[in-house]
C-alpha cells in the first residue's frame, strides 16, 4: 500500500524562482525540530504554510508518496499512535529510561526520542525504527465546535488543525516530487488554467 499526500514547504524568499526550485525543500537546520531533522511539509493544503514565517516567503508544493509501512502516521492512524505510545513507554522507565535521562537530562519529548531512535538505527545498522517519515499534529487549531448543545458536554470538534509530515533525508529521493510554487504569485506558472 502507498501513502500519498500533498506537502507544502515554506522557506524564506532568498533567491530567484529558478534558484529556489533547485534547492527546495530545505533540510531542517536545528536539533529541536518537532520530529527530528528532516524535510518538513504542512499537509493537504497551503493554509498553515502561508501562516508560517514572517516576512517575504516562498511556498512550494510537493507530491509525497511512500510505502505506507514506513510512514508513522500519528494523525490518521490510531494503530500507529498505539505503536508510538509503546515506544514512548520504553523510554520512560527501566534501563532505557535511565539511559534517556542520562543522555538528554530531561523528561521525554517526541523530538529527542525520534532523534535517538534514528541515530541508533544508523549506528548499529538494525531496523529498530523502520520509518522514513512521521506525520504529526499539535493542539493548535483555528477553533473548535461542541458536538452537543448540552453545556455539560466537553467533547468538541477541532477545526483547521496543524498537520505536518517530516520526511527523513535518506527517504527523500524518489518520495518527494516538486510540483510547483503556490506563493508568491510571481513564482507561479499557469498553463491551461492549472498550476504546474
């Protein structure tokens, strides 16, 4: 089975259209990224890509296709959420928990667990973390609407959530295909009414 999603990558407007087309997407620069170091994309729509970064920016659209079993989908798959929860529990106690606290001197956080798992895979050449991409979300949303009119009910439908996918460097080739720019207008090509 194949996992497919549209990805929108935001970067600073540092370069011409031709220069940026050759360079996007950019590998994240910092260790403290949500999902570790990789190529980050807002998914499905450019809505959050347009809100990201202040000042002049460029947003490019990509088609991301990967084998489903190498995408840890923490947004759309409860099964993947259960799998990741088991992984997190391994880091919260016992020998692995002590090693984690010794290495990071902090409570468990997603970015550090993912970074460590990926480093271990590379160091020992064992497939302990077989994922080439992780899709996640946070609690940020535009708003939420109660499911029921009953004021005692606390359940709400969150609307316009922030979803991101991070594709790791060694999986980018062949999985992430540039489709075109969606912002700024002077970077967009229109052919027969469709953006390319």
